[in-house]
C-alpha cells in the first residue's frame, strides 16, 4: 500500500485510509503496534497538534494527509505516538 498524493481525488484517499484502518484492526491487541509508511503527510506546527507532534515540525502547515495521520491514533485510543521526517 502507498498513500495517494495530495492531488488525488477524495475517494481515492478515503479508500486508502479505510484500508489502512482495516489492516490495523486485523492485528491482535498487543502491547505495541507500529505503523510505518510514507503517508505523504505534512504535519505542521498548528497548536492543536502540539500534544501529539511536539514543539518542532519541518512543515509550517499541515496538509489533508497530515491531519488524517495525526487523527488516526486518537481515533484508535492509542496512548503514544511518534512522527519523524
């Protein structure tokens, strides 16, 4: 799987993120799950993301994929996340 670029249609992106969620949910509830990939996400320095991302980001502003990938752990009740660039 690979993420569509920012210019792809909303349906294509929605389908990709639904597939990521389905695959993630298939794995048993272990102590730790690691999700790696190139999600074409730009996670910016918006105040709302600081609790998740921290104080530093390469990007000034988030793109749609960045918002989706930051919201994913919250929707799964994950306690700890780490983003790298």
